[in-house]
C-alpha cells in the first residue's frame, strides 16, 4: 500500500495556533496603523470576556475567560461542528504588544470546558491535553480542521480585530 508523504505529515501549527514549548498557543498580528498601547489597553478593558487588564513595560496582560464561539456567525452548521466548539467555554492568559502600527495578541495556557463528545469537562482544563499528541510536540489531526481549530481561530481573530479607527472603540 503506497501513501504519499503529505498524508503522513504531522503539524505543529494550524492557523494562528502553534506548539510552543510543549503547549498550544494562539498568536496573531493585527494591522491597525493608529493603535497605541493606551488605546489597546482601553479597548481590551471594554472587550467582553477580557478582565484583569494591566500594562507593564509596554506590554498588556489580561485574562480571557468564558469565551464562546458563535459558530453560526461563521456559517457553520450545527451538525458539522464538534461538540466542544458548540458547547465550549475557552479561557487563556492574554499578552498584547503594540509596535509599528500593528499589535500582537498571544493567548497562552488556553483552557476549555464543555462537552468534547466522549467527556463532559466541567472545570477548565488545558486545551493542550486534548489538541496535541506525542507529549505536546504535534497537533492532533482531529483538531486541525476548519470546523475545529479553524473555527476557534476565526472567532478569536474576530474578537480581537480592530474593525475601524481604534479611537472610536469599534471592535
């Protein structure tokens, strides 16, 4: 039986998710030419599900909690959307940095709770435990799909995208 090499390839990244020091993180750089640290600080303070916002040495730290993916907003059907995306509540440690008209959002220690199909997770557990294999050196193939990490990626990008002039706080 012959198999092509790409079929056997394992991934260390999918969208804005990647393996970093044996854990899964989300990291995306957003363009917003007039964004400052002060503006991003104010916007994050007003963003739903973001709390404990603090500025230290030009970086912003915060906590993302109880973030829910609105899969219908992205035109995904209920039937084809995994249970954890439908029922999940996600959290993470958030770090934001502003430089040269761009800002980078990093989510680390990403947690989740909800129904994963074979288990109901009632307390936040690290997503790394479920979304990676081989001692968290590779992403699990069943998570590397448009309706899984892809949908979570879209929802997070949507949450943190500056939709217009940041001075108007239109997120």
